[in-house]
C-alpha cells in the first residue's frame, strides 16, 4: 500500500491529490446567505433640479430611480405578516424625500443619499442597490440612457 504524498509533494497534475486536501462539502455547515431575498422597485419617475449646469438646476428634469433591497423575508412570509418586512410604500416615500430634497450637482451624490437613507430607515435591509437614470442628461450625441448604479452594504 502506497503512502499518500505529503502536501509539499502534491502537484496540480495529480487530481486525486488536490481532491484529498479539499474539505468534505457534506460536512460543511449549510447556512443560507442573509441577502438572498430581494425586494425591488423599478422605474420610479421624479422631476427634480439636480445637475451640474445652471439650466439643469433652474429648469429641472426627469430622473428615473431603481431600488433593490436585500433582506431576509422568511419571517414575514412564514407569518404572512407585512409588519415583518419592508413596505414598498415606505421605500418609495424615502426615495421621494431624498430626490425632492436639496438639489445636488452629481447623480452619484443623489444615489449615495438614497442608499444611506434606506439603510438608515430600514434596519432589516442588509444591502441596497440604487440606480439613478438621467434620460435628459446634457450629453452631445445620441444615447439610450445614462446613469449611476451603486451597491451599499451595512
């Protein structure tokens, strides 16, 4: 009976050597990642006065916001209880409050403020994704969409 090679003698050419050193997947604890459930709101339209240029701040323009919130929805689902999850209406109201607040120059700033507000107001939310679309951006040329997407975690 051959003795197994020492760890320092193993090479990647020997597939059994690498397999023997890997932990047994069946013995690993089976934990569910916390952020597998995603609540989302899409294409929230707002009119606001954000932008770098004076005309953008004077005239205003459309902004479209997408929001994703990751949280564990199992307690709410099992109990069929809305109080155990995050309200779509509550998310909408927080986004609207930020968009209507003091104008900012950058949509990056707007996205950051929205993500911070959502994480501050909804303790159950572990991670957020905020996309700010600026369909009327002052870009010379033809384009379908411009915007910023950020992801923030507690």
